[in-house]
C-alpha cells in the first residue's frame, strides 16, 4: 500500500462519495477511483460497495479504516514535527465557533494567541453547529466547538464542559437579576426561539412540551445579536446558554434567570478532523479557548450566589 492510497481511502470512507472525497483532497474523480481500485487489488478484496446513492464500506473496509486512520494521523504528526525542526511556525489556524463563543470566550484567546504566534494567521469562522461540523469533516477548519452530538463520523471529539441555560429578559423586567424563575409562571411568555432547522429549537421544544408550557407569542430568529438587541429594547425574552450571556452578568442591560424545574443544559465538545493530528499551534489556541469556556461554565453550574457572580464577572 502507498500512503497516497491510504489517505485517499480515508477521504472516501468519511465522505461516502467519490465526488466529495475528490473535492476534499483536491484530486480528480478518475484519479481517486484509480487509487481505490489499485488498493483493492493489492489487498485482494473490495473495500466499498458502489451504488447510485454513493459508496458504503464493506466489512473489510470497516476494518481497514481504523488502522488507516492511525496512519493518517501519524503522517500529519510527522509533518508537524518536520516543520518545527525547520523553524517554520507560520501558516493559518482556522477555527469554527458559534455566536455563543464569539461573544464571550474568543477575545482574550485571540489576544494571547497573536502575541505568542505573530507569524501565524488566525481565521475565525462564525456559524451554527451543523455548518461548522461539516466544515471540520471537509478539513476546511482545524477545529470547532459545538454542542455534543451522536453524529461523529470522521471527527475526533473532546468533551469540554456542560453549560447552563438561562432565561434572558430586559433589564426593565420586574424580576430581580439572577432570581431563579419557573417558566410556567412567566406571563406573558413572549419567547424568541431558533428556527425549526436549528438543533437548539428541537431541544427547547421538547423542554417546553415536558413542562406543558405554551408561549403566548413566538418569534423565530437565528440571528443571535439581533435576539439580544430585541430583548434589551422590549418585553421579549429567550432561553440562552450562560456562556453567551457572560457580558450580561451585571444585569444592567439584560437580566439573567436560572431556570427552576428540570435541568436544561448543553454539553460542548471540541471537534477536529479524525484523520489529522492537531498541530502544536492549533493545540495552543484550542487549550486557551477551552480553559476560558470551562471556567465560565463551572462558575454558572455552581449555586447562584454573589460569590459565584463575582467569579463569572472576573
């Protein structure tokens, strides 16, 4: 087997499509097909079943993938070591983040990274989790931080932290800032929700249904900054992750309210391409960002008190 054949096999396995795999590794479809055919001939068995819908790995393909993934990651690690030996600390680090983190944890991480690695370009792509996950699979991003999901094909996954969901209202609302609330007792409940295609919407709908809550009015909106602005200037409210609300911890623009009743939380994970070894530069940025997210989540997951608020605010 050649290294090129192994890397081509990994791409086809993860994409389940010769066309998508060819696009991902910048190869022609005919050249990619030839690589897989030669690999199958060397092994002496078929690795994929072809159909008009795409390709599916055979049992032999499933077995080869686990070992091929190890080889691919070792190769990426070796390339990183050779670059370090030559003193080449340049290039671009591409990171995918949801609005939850671009509003809170990203700024100090960027400042420290650019000071430590002045010759490395940093590219931040803001989008929702489904888009970011697809970009990581296609190696368009070095890493992304998204809510945990069972769809981990082609991804290396690291658990980060559990975040608490809060009811966010205008600073003019009658409730005390940081006062826990029972949603069923909030009248009228004018709720801003993500659109139905958003993973958060499905989770929120299940939560509201479990409590038998029907909002008196609803607006669907995926624009996070617009959501926060509408809350500030009206009597509309939203259920949002505590990490996103870090800037509102003092309650002078928007008030934050932990939810009474069943726990509503979100688990965050760091995802990266399964076939790639994370470079030391990428790892440096990831570790700094993850530490900040964990500190914020840990503060909010503690009982709400003045000490906990001071910790989050700091």
